[in-house]
C-alpha cells in the first residue's frame, strides 16, 4: 500500500514538474512528450491503486 501511495505521489509530482517546464519554456515537442509520459505514469499508478482498493475493501466503522 505504501508503495502505491508513493508511486502516486511521485507520478503526480512528475506531472506538475513537466507542466512547469512547459509553462516556462513553451509547449515544445520534448516537453509535450515528457508531459505525456508523466500523465501515463500517473494513470497507471491510479489504476493500480484503484485495483488494490477494490481488492481490499475497507469500512469506516
């Protein structure tokens, strides 16, 4: 679980970092590719987290 949360956090940070680069340097192909890769990483991490969450239901009792 901690690994999944860490990956989500790092992937989100990568998205923010690449977005900042695009803002500072313009939407050049290299930054666009980096942003696409970061978004794919974030989506994969999110999908894995959701699968884990579904496999291990929890209650707030």
